[in-house]
């Protein structure tokens, strides 16, 4: 498991994810030059926590709230993932 720090607000972190039927959240895209790319996030990584809040099993709608990715101001977001093989 790896910890990554992204300096950004929710809209500019630079990754998107998809959720499976078990509410595992898998990074589906990482934008070139984004804070997520600079932090080492990759397609296929599984999100485990955001700012020490577990996201394992959470509904994607809950994940898309500002509570998980800050209130819109530029900040550091700590993201923990399980790296893809």
C-alpha cells in the first residue's frame, strides 16, 4: 500500500475512478501533468482512503462529496491506494 499526496482541490486532482459492485473504487484515468500523476497514481490503483478516511465499501455518491476531497480550496490531499499489478 502506498500513500500519495496531491496538492489540489477536488476538480483538479486529475484522476477519475469507477466503482465495482462491491464499492471498490478503481482509478480509471490519470491526467497527464496533474497532481495525481505527479504523486504516482496510476490507472488500476484501488483507492483505500482519502485524508485517513477509509473509502473501502463506500458508495460512489458519498465519495463524490466535498467531504472527501476538501472544501474547494487548494490543499494537500493524502490518498492511500493499493497499487495495481
